[in-house]
């Protein structure tokens, strides 16, 4: 996985990310480690949930979670102020991923995602 640098390239490239980090550290007179310490702490979780009909499960999740802000470009991503949960259909599975500022909230979001597809398991 890489990062897009749309100013001059649309190709994801890990080497270019490293160069961008080195340049940012140099401009600020800091180490990469010091830059890393300034980033907010986030917790990520993911689970592959076996499912009879992943596409139908994610569509039902989209409907049941529609009162929230949704991103439906690749599955269903529910966005909250303090995190997100993403359900992506795959062959025989739904990949449920969550990210939040605390482990507790990340677990809550994972449970929300899994409960939204439970009748398709």
C-alpha cells in the first residue's frame, strides 16, 4: 500500500512516501521519530467474517446504517466523529474494519459492523 502524491504522480509509491517524510523532517529540523510522536494515536481492527452472500449482507448493512454518514465507494464505510467502520464484500466473506482513537471505541465500531450483517452469517 502506498500514498498518492497527486501534485506530480497518481501512482502509489512507498519510496516516495519515505522521501516526503525525510523532506518534512529536514524542513522542520526534526527526526522521523519526533514527527511520528506528534501523530494522534489510533487503533485499528479488522476481521474476515464468513458470510453466505457478502454483497447482500453489505447492502443490508448500508440500509440499516443509513442514518449515519456513509461512504459507499467500496462496500460501506460508516464515518463518525471519533472513528469509522468499513464493511467490504469479498468472496465468501465480509471484511469488517474499524479505526478509532481508543481500543474500546474501535471494538464498539467492530461490533456495530458485525451486528449489521449477522443475519447473513
